[in-house]
C-alpha cells in the first residue's frame, strides 16, 4: 500500500466558508443517541481494545460529590493521542455508573461530562462535530482571542454544576505519553475563581490515558517506518537497529525542511537546536505570507497566526457581491497555504524528544514512529487529521487523587502566580505517577 493514501488531498485553493453552530446545551435526545452508538463510534478510534481503569475509587467519589452538588469538579486529562475525549466520554456514559454500583455508591444523576475544546474543532471537524458537540454541552473556546460568550458559558458550567467541566491543560494534543512539554494555567485559574465564589469545595481530578499494543501493533509500526523511508528516499535496512533507522529518517526530514527554508547549520549542532531554527523560519514564513508580524514567544505567536488563518478560511460572515466574494476566497486560499507552515511548527515543537532505543517500551516506539510519519506529512502540507494511528489492544484510564483547590485559597490570595505554578506541578506529578 502506497504512502500516498495517507497524504493530504485537500484542494490547494480553499474557499471561504461561514460556519454556524448552536449555543452549547445538553440535549437528552443527543445523550440517548450517544449511548446507543457510542461504542460503534469509539471503535473507529481504538478498534476492539479493552478499556480498564486504575484508581477508579477517586473518580467514583469525585463524581458522587459533584453530581450530588457537594462539590464542583474539573476533570483535567492528558491529551497526547487525540482519542482521549472519545474514550473518556464513552467510559463516563457507559461504565462509570456500573463501577459506582460495585462500590455501593449511588449517583444523584446519570454521569456526564462537559468538554472544553478549541473552536477550530467545529471548523475542521465537519458537520458531525458541529451537530453533536454543542448538543452534548461542549464549550468551544479560542486560544488567541477573547470570546466573552464562551467564557461565560464555561464559568457557568463550573459554578452551576453538576457535571464536571472536562479540559486538557496541555491546550491541545501533545503527541507523547512520557513527555509533558507544557501545562497551561487556564484550568487552575478557572478552579480558583470558582473556589472564591462557591461555598462548596472545588476539585481538580487528574486523569491519564495509556495505550498498550501487541505484536500486531509492532508489525504495523515497522510497515509505517518503511513507508516513511520510501517517502523520503532512504533505502530500507531492516537489519539496522530501530534507533538508528528512526534517527536517520528524523535527521533527513529535518534537513529537507532546512533546505526548504534555506537554512544552514553548524556541524555537530543538536537536533533540538536545528529544529528551533526551522520552527522560527516556519513562523516567519507564515507571517510573511499574511503580511503581519506577531509578538511574543513562539507558541503564542503560533496560536495567534493560526487564529488569523482560521478567521480568513471561516469568516463570521461573507459579502456576496461577486468581486468581494472572490477576494474572500483568495484570502482563504492564502491563509490555507500560510497555515501549512504552522502545521510544521506544531508537530516539530513536540517532536524534540529523545529517540527511543530498541529496549524502550513498545508504546514509546509506536508513538515515535507515528509522530515521525506526522513529521513527514506536515512537511508535505498535511495536518493533524491526516495522521496514521495504530489501534491499541488495551487502554488504561488512570485516575489520581483529586486536588482540593479550596484548600489552597489562602496561598492563592497571598501569591497568585506561585500557587498556580505549584498546582500545575502537582498535576504534572499526578500524570507521571502511573504508567
């Protein structure tokens, strides 16, 4: 099977399109539909993988308190694969109540969670996302501009309860299980603002999701690696150690991008240093195409540029005078081309992790090859939706002890910045506790 099957096939000139979405609300009809087709939908992400859970007592008790309105809860989950929201949503709807009954715990309501997601999901997610997400109460937010309506909905969800607000503190997919490059402070800030206004405790419930694979997954991994080698013109050497093969591919792809941006590097420069130069060149190229220059550190610039591109491709409204409509279409196409540089920045930002060796866990090697292919794909103009993911044989949901934010209010009032950083560190430690 040719690698072309997995490469981006989007038209080079993207026309401007207005997207209309409903105000987030919980539809009983949509919940009923989700309960009926949930497992079938989940199969498209994880196949027939068996889902198990660790630390279920923490989740059951946290949901009991939240659904009984004894507390308010934010479920903060690792988002390294892309399938975590689907897994969590299915588990909460279908399985959590059964675990509670086994533990002789009763819920005041059927469990449900309210997801927070990037507004762009409604744009690239298609009609299905725009139909389902708002009707499940999911709250869309922007990364790089203020949307008072969405923020009011978000805070009202926490203040009123009873369903836990569910949010990924990484801000987006981070691709690797064993590496947490950054945690945004937003979820902790939301929790503290709720704790200041509410009489009941406010909790953060840390959840991690781990994928496990078998020999079938390992065989798929080798096939993907061969596809990568063919794509970049490297002769496959099957007897070569895993680490050497992937490092050779990684360095070749980086060099191709250096040539693309007319970058030369010093002999002996590390991959991370060279990648940093390529990322800056990608941001500069995008800014050049759009005719602007953003300020701030690189990740903030990326989000601001991405927002400009999305706004050009999906404006709030369109003028249907033919000449103005044609100009909007041209601007949408320009933004699409500009955003190809941002897609490269996105994967490369997270890809600066050590290369796993032959003795590394199979999960770590599979993740690396998946992201290595993503590196190739983004270099050729692809995006997140064009990824290859190997389906696991087992999925483990790991829940840690909730963090009672209300107990830290005094520290928060004394030093906002330090207390938020301390809570983020506690989250980081919780995510690393169980593998």
